[in-house]
C-alpha cells in the first residue's frame, strides 16, 4: 500500500525505519541465531478468550490470512540471509481456520524444517479434509510435525470459564484423534486461577494418563504452564491511566 492510499490515521507513520512518527527511536531486538521462524496465520479464531494476546475472535480479521506464497517467500528470504533455521512455527488466531494451513506446513517441511502448529484442536482442526491433510503430512514427513494444544486447565469447568461452554470436550475430542493417530503432542496450560504450578502439573498428569495422551506433565517442554496475564485497559476516547498503555476494543 502506498502512502497516498493509507487511511488518514496512518499518515505520517511508518516513514522511517529508525524513527517513529513522534521522533523517538524505534525499538529493536538484534537477531543472534534465528533457528525458528514464526508465522501468524491470521487473527480469526473460532472462539474468543478474554486473555488472548492478540484479541482473536470469530470477527477479528485485522490480520489477513497468511498464504503459502508468502510463507515460501519468507523462507526464501531466510535462506538468502543465511539463517540456520531448523523449525517453522504457526500460530494465530486458530491456524486451522486458514484454508492454506496444511499447504503452508508442507512448504516448511519440504525445506527439511520441523513444523510446530499451535491450535485449540477444536472443530476447525477436526474437519475431514484437514484430518486427511494432516495424516498425509505425518506419513510423508515422520517425526517432523508437532502440534501444541491450548488447554487452559485440566478441569472442564475452569477451562470452559475462559474458552466457552463445551470447548473442553471439543478440544479433548481433537486430542483423542491426534493421540490415536500417533502425532507428536504438547500442551499449553495457564495459571489463570492461582493454583501452584505443581498442582496444575499433577492435575494435567491425571488427565493425560486417563486419556492415554503421550504427554509428560513433568516435562516443561511437553506441558508449558504460562503465568496469569492481565490484559491492559481497553482504549477509550479518554487517555489510559498515567503510566499505562491500552489496547483497542474488541471487534466482537
């Protein structure tokens, strides 16, 4: 998009790679050894969680769907830069709402990379066409495709309090299928209700054992417990409190 066609709110922004519109230097993080390249597949999600870092929802389409063509281009650029990539990660939104998710994963796998997909394992992942595509990827690229399931709590009521009624059972249905088909799995839980991490790991361990999931609750790489995060105040017409920042109001 050229400057002339940008919305009025963006005029004057993004003109200088080193300086912001206010004249302050842009924040930078120097790359050291970039071995994982993350892709955001889009902000649309089948559910709306109050603690979502990007406010994903069924109506939040602020980020357009990523395409396979773009993934290939970015992987080409990484290769040209000499980045020693070993893994490509895909997050969202819910990645399996993006119709090109299997093709994007294949593009990375064909480069010899490992692929990690972050998903809630609910209905978008459970569509018959997606299952067929995932099975084909698993069989074509054994031991290189893994899925990390967002499961906020081992208790259905707690989990559904954050993600909506019935979401726990729908996620477990997806995990049951993945485990039965031999996919590499890990789980991301959260300390939203103040329990000690040891208590959460014990509860998840019981859940995994009861359902036969190949996930070790004692291994932080297989069960990640993220601390409670309080969203910043929503932006209103008035300024946020002194020293605070704010995010835009949800679109739904």
